[in-house]
């Protein structure tokens, strides 16, 4: 932010300020939580010369605790799903949800395993907790179907976690471990 001299700030409420900043060919924009001194929500960095964009979804978990939840790389508005970490809700009805999670490819991958853990809430009470496990995955694309008789006011909250192991090209017979995590919440209104 300090490198961006041309900044416009618009106060959203007592603790949120929307910032748009420009430096050379780059435009940076997003919301800043002044109470926690942290970026929050989706921040976008756009290159005006080639239409490339990076979006990062920040979640404030507390003072000095900010998590980069989703990271998408775009060109001409289209997401590069092989290098991005994000999720989509493909289908949402009162009979269930269908999520699709994407994670970036790691160089020299050997294996991938993932898990989606979720809890269904009704009237602020937990009514179901479950998980979906994925073993020996080839690509970083996962579908998670959650079937339930939802009612208006219910919500689903949880996380996706992927563990990747890859060969370390710098050290013989050594492995590198990586983790991609995404938090999600979906409300039925």
C-alpha cells in the first residue's frame, strides 16, 4: 500500500474503508478494517496494460490474524483454475448444495489428499457435522455434494483442506509438503 501514492479512500462505516490506489499500470482496490488494521474481503490487483488480475479474499480472524482464503489469477476476466485456490457453489437448493473446490498444481507432485468438513446450523444450533474425504486425487478439482432438507435461515459453514506432497528437486530423496485451505459459509435465505 505504501508504494501506491495515488489513493482514494471512501468510508463505508465506522470501521471499514474502501481503498482504490493506482501506481503506474496497476490498480489496487479493496476494503480495509481500521478496527483490526487489516485487509478484508476481496482485494483486486489489476494490470491495465494486459487485463491480468489477481484477487485475494481476506478473512479477518481477529487482531493480527488475517487469512488469505481464496486466491484467483485472471486474464480478460477468466479464472486460471490450474493456478488458483477458490471454490464455487455450482448448485444450491433447499434439498442440497454442490460445491466445487479448486487448488493450484504444485511442481513435481506425487500425491494429493483432501477433506471437506462442514456443519449445518439451524437457529444458531448445530444440527449436523460431517466430512467428505478424497484420496489419491490427480487434479486439484473436487466436487462436494451436501444433501439435506434445508430450511430458510439455515446455513452451512466449514472448510476445505488439501495436503500435497511433491519431490524436492534441490535435495535428493526429499519431499515437500503443501497445504491449501479454504473456509466457506453459505446461507439459505
